[in-house]
């Protein structure tokens, strides 16, 4: 195979779906497919992934593999324990994937890091080398790219912006702390907050319904989005002044709310970002539908 036609395999592992793609050196996706993450034990889940990978790879031999996965992860040993994939606990994903595709480099990364890397590579952040990427959905994940590389930190878990404490008197968070960004800004938490104030009390509704009602002018929905936006902005500005960056990209299901989320986020960021080196801080929607998958592929290319 010539260098021009070389490809890597990107894999994106989430609690809801799994995706795989063959990706060229310039970020072009050659083949891509996805499946719903099946329930089941470790092997049943992996067998479904293996079938997906086999279908995507076909007769080609990728020169490296990058995997982005929901955490927690053990990057040193290549183990994954995604909170929403109960069959995988300390599952040796890196070794199992290597056994599948042959003896090539296999790189593992946090899903939020891969999202930021993907947007930095070919998405909303392609004009800059340093950015913060945030995924707002059932939780709040994030990744920081510095000089084109994901910031890993000591254990590989850097950029847990969702668990930055922004309210010293805040509610308990699933992580054990309290007042985290996620307690204000995740989809389920925003829905719960709105329902406690009387919005669609007793109905089974999700963040998409909340954002539609906010867009239609519902006062409770708008107030809850404003609170979530304020928490996100506090996390964004704290990160920006710590890392020294000015580009922020937000994706994920809740970000589909559009201006209902982005307008108050930008307004709060403008209010909170006062130091001279962050006054140009901008927050933009993600441009890629599959940033995590592309970021995983970028990890693979970085090994070649
Ligand atoms: Zn937390």
C-alpha cells in the first residue's frame, strides 16, 4: 500500500452507540458505520464491535487504530469501564482490538478528548491549535487540545469540566462532590430542575422538549437554560484563564438546542471573562456530526 492510500481505523465507543471508520491522513472518511451498543456480557458487547470493525475494514489493513471511549479508562493498561456499558469493567479493549486488526499501534483516549481533537482537526477549531471542546448531553464531558495535541494530565483524565465546582452551596453530583457544572447543565439535570419549578410536572420528557419549550418562550425553560449556561460559562472561563485559550466548541445532544443555549452561554462568558488574554473568548457550535470518531482517527495518525 502506498503512503497516499494508507488509512487508519477510528473507533468511537459510547453507551448508546458504537461507530467505526477508515480515515485518510487529511481527515477524509472513506467508510463509516455504526451500531447501537448492545446489552450483554463482555464478549457479547465485543463481538458486536468486532463485527462492525470487520464490516468497516473490509479487505484493507489500517496502519494504526485510535479508540475514543466513554470513561473511566485506564490508559496505562488499555482498560475501559464505561459507566453505561455494564458488561465492560476493566475490559482490555486495546489488546482485544489489536488481536482483531493485527499488530499495529492502538491508541486509546477519553471520548471528550477525542471530540475536542476531532473539532480541532477538521471542525470548528481547525483555524487554531489550542481549544476547549465540551460535550453537553446526559453528562458534561470535555477535552482540551494544546498545540494540536490532547492535554492528558497525570492519569489521562484532564478536562473533567463537568465536575468543576461552580456553586459552593450547590446540589449533590453523581461524582460525590456538589455544585458541579453538570448539576446545572446536563440534559437530565436541566429537565429535573425545570420540573421542580412546575414545568410539565409528572410528564416523561427530555432536554429536547425543554429546549423546544424554551425556544417557544416558556419562562421556566428559559430560566433553566440560563442557569445551565451560567454554570457552563463559569467552567469555560475558569478553564480559559487556567490554560490560556480563546476558542471553545460545544457539541452533544443538548447543544442541538441552538441559540437557546449558545446565546446565554456567550452572554455569561462575556460577563465573566475579564482578564485581557480571554476577552476574545468565543463559543461556537460543533461543526462535525462525528467529531469523536475523527478525533480517535487523529490519535491513530499521531502514532504513525
Ligand atoms: Zn461532579
